[in-house]
C-alpha cells in the first residue's frame, strides 16, 4: 500500500480539526498537514503531522505553505474546511434591506476567494500518476435550485460562487490530472461556532458533532472518482443540484 500526504486547510476550525484527527488515524496517509492562521491548541507536530501557518486570503502566504507541503511530498488529498456565516459586524441577511457592501465583500472573500486561491496554489501540485482528490466544504444553501426559502443573501451567494469555482477548476484540472477529482461537499449542520446561533429549530438528530461530520465527509470522498469531478455532494453522498 502506497502511503500518501493529506492536507487540511482550516485546521483550527471545528470540522477542520476533526478531519485532521481522522486523517492522522488513517493508515493510507504517511503525513497529514494542517493549515490555518492560528495553531490548534491541542495539535502537536510529530513524525506524522505538521502544522503550517497560512492565511487563505493572502496569496503569498498560500504560496509559501504550498512550497512547504511540496517539500514533504506530493499531496493526494486536499480538503478546504474554511468558511464564515457570521462574524464581527455581520450576520446572515433576512432581507434586501439588510445588505451591506462591506459585509458582502467579507463573506465572499472568506467563502469563495480564499478557497479559489487555495485551488490555484495546490491543485497544480497534486499527484498526476495516481488518483488525487481536492474538496472544498460548501453548503446546501448555496444551491440555486434548492433555494425555496430565500434570505441569507451573502452566505448563499458566496457558496454558490464557490460551487462555480470548483466546477470550473475541475474542468481545467482534468486536462493535466485525468485521475484527479475536484468536488464541493456539504458537511451537514454541524455543532460549531459557525452554525451554533442558528440551529435552534433543527432536530438534534440532524445536528452533527464535528467528528461525525468529518466521518461522513471522508466516507463520501472515499467513494468518489474522476467521473464525479466537478460535482456537488451532500454528507450522505447524494448529489445536490446547482
């Protein structure tokens, strides 16, 4: 069995940290790399795990991180587990009246531009001689076809933009990496700071812990091959319409 390198971007977040821990236990990977602005408090560098400081909104930071990863080997798996639904000064908008240019710019930067820059710096360096996979955490509310309730303008639109970036990158990636897969995946509703203020009306059975969500995500990704590239999938493996 060939042992490989996996990379988790956004390793300090709830789902990102759970993905990092799960991949460290996976015997298929000889080394797991976590990227984030801040070091996870419980992460210890060892022979099988490395943390690299990186900011997804700074191209130079990502370039340096990609070079550090390349020095360890060629990644077979890259998962972008970053995202923002709310933050200081902005919350999901319930109406057009609530739209604010600065808030929209921030949520688009985090949810769409950042992952696009990660793809720019990491996709070209992924394995060409065997299967590889690049995945970004999206959200079901980013589906235009699935939008029946409205609201959440910035989050919906930024995740829809992310979906288009992944779809477009997958087409380009296939020209040089025919064994590669590039997808967007919805992790479900997860009990993290991102969704915590908004899960009050969600049945407890439909709110996952980060560990459960990470397990679902990795099981879905394990079942995807190049024929699935450019797709948008839910935590249970079902395809989500654009």
